[in-house]
């Protein structure tokens, strides 16, 4: 009887939360009592979609299956991210599922990415391709697109108009053998102008490619109107099969609008770059004497000035060093002042370097723009030391601000140096957000206990279980430490078992905020402990 009452109270609380959701496109994240994300979904109307899970008339078992029905019974909180369009929501959902790997999402958890339309602008005769792995440089990209089938259909339809090549041949303008080359079938059916066989000049072919690029950047209305006239003429001539083919091409071209913005809907796994190339490129861009080895990234996370935290991540030779990670709970700043928080984190992190007890990293990266960079430099100036190379990376425009230049540095999106900085910046952001959510969950948990909305944690039960079983289980660890979140930053279950077998302690990956590990203000993240607050 009590369980039914508690479940009714849970559902009613969720309905109250959902009633404040916007009636707009977005992504929703369903969480359990420990704050773990169980499921990520997208919606054209967030309020209508999420409320459908918790209506009295909803039969999730028959409509969504047993897995979703079990998941809905475990949900205690729901968060959302509002998006501008439904396409943005779809791309955001894909990104979150790949990053979080929720247990109840069956799709989009693989390494497959959304495709791009690629034009090889550096070639003498540019080719047009559908790809999930764009070339590193020398290309013009459009997308990502949400449907590879629709994109391929659109490329085939547009090829009849712009007559570009889709082959992988290396064609050079000054190759005298071209005029002896036999063109493929696409030339015979008038879908390619055969630059491979010297049937078109470089200037005329470039003119067609430029028309295609203008078309992709426009609303495509002129081409669509022309195709609609062709479809109507074919229908009037009773050529219904031809009219149907033209209709399908029109639909394929219209689906080109279902694409994201390449500058905002970033797919990091698509643009992976060798860290060594990224470091070498950073040395060139930042005018360093040699390639940097140690890069540290700093970010701030807060919600309207509450539960404000800072994070620091460390990359050595382009790879993350988890034992160099730090997290900081902001102590001296009241309200929402990101600049002051940046100054505090920089002072606390590098005070030993300023005193000559540690070495500075080669590059310090601040997540933000020019204001965040100036805040970090002010903190260094207070210590009367000359800091190393300090830069900031602004979102959206991805501009790099440095202490040595008045204007920001703008690099191509696929530049290996920019990719490396983005990786450091995104990891610092993830680490800061993770700690911020831990503190928010802990505060909400304590408030719920005080309000009598859930029972307090039973420490005695955890100790009795350990004494009875003779082993340390994941549940008993949770009870003993008071941890309320799981993380991939700590050791795996197998590693914990190996430690237990050797008689070593299984370190808690996220100790509560009142846990202090030596030294109190600078705590190691993995050895000796996997996470610590500074």
C-alpha cells in the first residue's frame, strides 16, 4: 500500500515538473533517484511528448515495450534542453546518446555518425561525395544531414542539373593523357561532363561547381520550381512514370533542408586528428619554440550562481591524464560572476607554480572569450609571475584569443590544432558539469530528506551486508561513502575486484564534498584517490 502511495506521489511530482516544460522542440533526459540518465529522447513538442509517458491512459507496455515501461517506473526527475528546430533536437539527441550511453536507449549508441556532403574544392576538377569521414583539408562541407538515404537521392537528382563528377579519379588539368580516356556511363546519360576525358574545360567545370555551392547555400526555390514545371509537363503528356521520378527528386532535394549547422552541430568523432599533428600545429599557431607537451584546460559550471564549481583537466602529449584532473568548489565568489570564478580557480591551481614549487604547463586553455582570458591573466599577474602561454577558446565561432595578439585567431574547422584545443575544452566542460550535477543532486537529496519526501540513507544496512557477505559490494560502497553518482572517471569493476584481491582499497570515484584527502586543497584524482575536491 505504501509503495502505491509513493509511486502516485512520484508520478504527480513528475507531472508538475513536466507542466513547466516549453511547447517547443528539444531533448529530454530521464533520470533515476541517483541522478543517472536512464533514457534520452527528442521531441517536436517537449511538454506533450514527455507527458505522454505518465498519463493514466498511457499503456507503455504495449506501445513502447517492456524495457521503456520498466524505465518509466524508475524515473524520478526529468531534464530538458530546448532546441531551435526539430532537426537540431535530433542531432542533439544523437550527440547525448553517444556521450552518455543511457541503458534504455537501443539506437544511436554505435559509432556511426551523420553524413556530410563534401566538395573537394582543392582539386582541379572538384568531386561531390556523400561521406561520414570528411577529408582533413581542401573541402567544402555541408551538413550533417539526418538521413543518408535522402542525401544520396538528392545528390543523384542534383547531378542531372549540375553534372558534377562523383568518381574518385585523380584528374589533373595538365595531364595530356586525358583526351585518350574513355568516359564512364554517366557521361552517356548526361549526368557528368566527363572532365576525366577532357570533355570540359577547368573554367567551365568550376562554373558548374560554383552554381552547386550557391544552390546549397540558398533556399533552392528556383531549381524546385523548374522541376515542378517538368513534372507537370510530364503528367500532362501522360508520361506518369517520368513525372513520378521527377516528383521523387523534388522530395529528395526538399529533404536537404533537414540538416544541421556544421559550426554548431559538431561531431567530434568525425574530425579526429592525430594529437602529435595537433601539438605541432599549436606550436606553429601560437609561435612557440617547440611543440607543447602539457596542456591544461579550465572551465566553470554553475546554475544562476548556485553550486558553482571549477574544473581543470590535464593533457600530456595530446592525451588526457586523469591523475592530473582537479575540481574546485568556488569559495570566494557570490552570485554569477564567471570572471571572478576563473580568477579564483587559476589562483588556487597555480599558486605552487608561482612559488616555484611546481612547473607551469606549456599551454593553459580557458573555456570562454576575451573576458575569461583577461581574468586568468589578472590572476597570474597578482602572483607577480610571468605565466606560460594562456589562451581562451570561444564557442560557436571557435576563435582563439591569446595574450600576445589583439585579434583572435581563426582556424579552419578541421585544423588539427583547433581540434586538439576543442578536445581539451570539451573535456574540461564535461568534468565541470559532472561535478556541478553531483552537488546539485546532493543538495536536492538533503532538501528532500528535510521535507520528508524520501527516507534517509541507511548506513547500518550497508555495514551489516558487508559483514554478512564478507565482500565489499557496489551497493555497500554507495552506502558507506554517501556517493550519489556513478562516473566513468573511476576504476572499472574489474579493477576494483583486482584491488580487493591484492588487499588494496577500492577508491571511491566521487567522495562527498566533506571528504578531504591529503593535501586538503590539492587532491589527486586517480592515485591515490580517483577524485577529489580542491
